[in-house]
C-alpha cells in the first residue's frame, strides 16, 4: 500500500522535473543559437513605444488590495467545495442544503462588496 | 535509506533553505518567492505524510493566495531596496548571544524530541483523503463548517470596511 503510494508520486516527481527542465533547456538552447549583441537602446524597458521613466515599482492604491482579499476568500471557499463534491453521492440532500447555506452567506458578502462598489475597477 | 527518506531530506532542506533565504535576501519580492519555495516544500512533506488533500490546499492557499496577498501588500507600501540604507544590527556580543540562543534552542528541541513517543504509527493510510475529510466535515462537523462561512463573511466585510472609504470623500478621489 505505502509502496504504491510512494511510487505513484515518483511520476509526479518526473513531471515536476520535466516542468522545470523544459523552460531552462529551451532558454539555454536559445541563448546558444541567437546572436548576442547588446546595445543601450536594446536594454531599455519596452513600454509600447513610450520612453520609460522613473522606477517601475510604484505605490498602488489601497483599493486594489480588496481584489486580493476577495480572491483569497473565494479561494478558501473552493477548498471546501472539493471534499463536498467527493462525498456528495453519499450524503445527498443534507450536504446540498449545507452547501447552499455556505454559498448564500458568502454571496451576501459578494453582494455587499458589489454594493460598496469594490468590484469597480478604477 | 529508502526513497521516501531521501525525498524527506531534500524537501526539509528546501524548506529550511527557503526560510533562510527569505531572511537573507534584500529585495522584498525575492523574499516572497523564497517563502513560496518553503510553502511548496512543506506541501511536498504533506504528500510524504500521505495527507494529499492538505498538500493541495497548501499549494492552493499558501503558495497561491497568501503569496498574492503579500505581493499586493508589497505593491501598496513604499519601500527602498537600496543596500545603502541597510544597517547591520548588533556587534560581536549580540551575534554571540544570538548564536548561543540558537544552539541552546536546538539542543533543547533535540533533547525534547529524542525520546518523544508519538504513539503507534497511524493505522492504514487513508486512500481517499478528501473523501474521509468530506464525510467528517459534512456529516459530523456541520456547525463548525457553517461557522467557517460566517468567519469568511466577517473577514470579507471587515476588509471592505477597513479599506474602502465610505461616503462622499471616496467619490472625489
């Protein structure tokens, strides 16, 4: 049992290695193939034709933080969905009602955010 | 030494390396990325403990959502990554004291866990992690589950109240 478990993750490990090696290999190969003639104009940041000025990292408005917070909260909601979906067959209606309550409460939060104009991108 | 042991040592090394790198690096974004390395290594450790669901949640929540939150927080704050502004803290005395404290802590932990008995090894490995969690969560722990939704709602509304200015002032900005 434990052997089967560990061995099935060996394949995951192989995929992980492939995922890391593929971009590294592709970019290294590209570095060998392409000519490397840097000049000052080439090394400037590309900003759709505009000349870049001052630091790229500026201070953002606090209201963008709310998008991140909303994302985290609904991400946590997703975590609860997964085991629910797995056992839904066995628990039936009761689990359905539970999840409807859960979603209703979070939907209230979303409606509140909507009413407060948090979702508007400014 | 089995493959699981080797994997454990590599993952533990990656977790500690990420944590140490986070303390050592000067660029805040690089710090967050090294923290992601620690999070992913810990997810790997969960997989080794055959807690697959927790591992996936670790990747989804910690190295996904929490990292996003931290990156946003970095974008929102003013910071200078100049090395000139960095100040070294403490002289030789401080460093010796810190080294002594770390050593003492390590020895205390080692002495504490060396003879610690964790009881019998967990019975059969639960093959369907998510299923077992789901069965407990949605039949036995129903009330805590619903309270979690209240908690999330409070977090959501609290964040909006704190970050969003109410009234006319907000419109003018």
